[in-house]
C-alpha cells in the first residue's frame, strides 16, 4: 500500500533503537518529532472508526451474499470476492491498531508490531489495487475475445487471483529483507514503508513501488474501461435514444471508478514522492495523515462501486433484506455458455455492422453470462434454439434491435 511520510513523533514510547536509527538515517540526519494535537488525534480516530466499521460491514455483507446465493458464484464475481477479502483483511489487521494508537496518541504494539502492520496492510492494499486492474482487464478481454465466454470456467480468474497475491508479495517482501524497510509514519500512530530515507537503496524501491503498484494498475484500468466505453458507443447506429442512456450509465460508472481510485491512492503517491525527493520536514505529520486515511476509505468504497452498483448483487441484497428469493429481472441465463461469437455474427450480417454483444457489457457489473435489460425504445427479438441434450450444445441467444418507426 503506498503511504506518505514517516515521522518520529511518539519515539519516547516507541522502541529506542528504532527511533535512534530513524533519527540518524531516515530523515537525513535530522530529528523530526512533531505530533498531532489531542484534537487532531481525536479526529483521526473518529475517521478510522467510521472506516473500520463500515468497511467491515460492507465487505462481510458481500461475502455473505456470495456464499448464500448460487447465482452470484460466477468467475467474475469470484474476483470481486478477492477484492472484498483483501479489504476485509485491512479492516481486521490494520485499522483497529491505528484506531487504538490514535486514541492514545502513540503506537501501542512495539517495533515488531509496526513491521507486521506495515507489511500486512501493504500486502492487502496492493492486492486490492492489482485485483481492480485484473477485473478491468477481464471485462475487456471478455468483450474482445473471438470465442464464446464460458461462464463456468474459473481457471483464468483463479490465475488472476493467484497472480494478484503473488505480485503483491513480490513488492511487499523486499522491505523485510533489506530493500527499504517498514517503520512509523505520519504522527507515529501508523506504520508503513519509509519514504524519507535518502539512500539509493530506499529511493530505488520507492520508485519501483510507485510505478508498478500505482501507475501501472491505473493505466490498465483506464485503458480497459476506455475500450469498453468506446465499444458501447458503437451501438449508436441501432437506436440513438437507447445508446445514449447506456453510454451515459457506463460513462458514469467508469468516471466514478477512476475518480475513486485517484482520490484514494493518488495522494499517497504524491506524498511519497514529496517525502522521498523533497527536503526533510517538507511533509508534516498533519499533511501525511490525510493520504493514509483516504487510502483506507477504499475498503468502504470498493464494495459500493464494484458490488452494490452491480444489479445482480443488488437484487440479492434486496432479497436478503426481505427474506425471499432474488428476482432475476430481465436477465437470461444460458445452460452453460453464452455464444458471444454467434451474437457477433448476427451483428455482422446487417447493412451496417453493429456488435449486438455490446449489450452485455453495457452493464459493467454483470457477469458475461447475463444479458442486461434493454432500453424501452429497443425491442428485443429472442430466438432460443436448443439442441438435443445428447449434443450438449449451448443455448443460442440472438438479440435483434428494431429501429423505431
């Protein structure tokens, strides 16, 4: 997890060897001992309490829905579960300790606890970031794939989940073995990577972390969702009114995803670079605690954006509250596969080639096996042909959009 400045406030209550080393090297030979006021610590504690409580509730609710309703157990939703699990671990392994430290105005669990806190929160934070990038790539690759999407194939998603944890370990284990290190940050009530040491060892790690754990995932997300939005615009030749509504909905979701990513994580990157390349004391504890709190808000925001804005999850959430079976709306489920290639073929036969399969990606939160509801001005003609059961062929669903008038 990318975090901001490291200060030495609270050294009197912290391990003396750690503070001495920090005073000698981590701040370029200077000792920076400013701390937050009691009112500042109270404000931070209230914010962390809010984030920890709602982050825990939101992510636990996502896991409950996934375990209770079989209709949610699709490969793409499994990736959403990975995001929720990593966010939930942050709420369990990190936020309670920083909350307790803020209420007391000092770090409470010693040097080893500080290292563990920094490692665990960095690991889970980077897993969440990489999972968001994998999610965007999965949606993009599903749309662009020349073959049909198999809604029962968990192999690719499982590899993506394993990759997200392995990739995170690659970048969070080095500080434990000498490439940079974990220590106190901000006003001394949280711990993370040391951003202020001016050694080549530390600077090289921070540059790599900034590029590969913040910039690269962001570029992947922007590219993939940009391609999705461009694909949605291609349906404008079918029906202008329907296209505008779907384009606006997708644009809204993409903008929200990108903006929340930047709001939660960009301040970390900026503060990290200022603390790394700026003069000692440039980033004060008061300024550095803000990015730390903003990043933790991602544990609350991610379930809302990526899950509860998903119509399928939202219907299950309503069903859970009302103690009834979830409504399927207008979604159509095939027996095992959705023949995306066949749908593309239908689109290519008309006088003006339009990709009908793009109706499926207009609702970004739904798995590939679900066809979202069409606009009122677009009348669906559904031709369902099922081969004998012995052939085990997928159901073919064709969507033909008629022009008004």
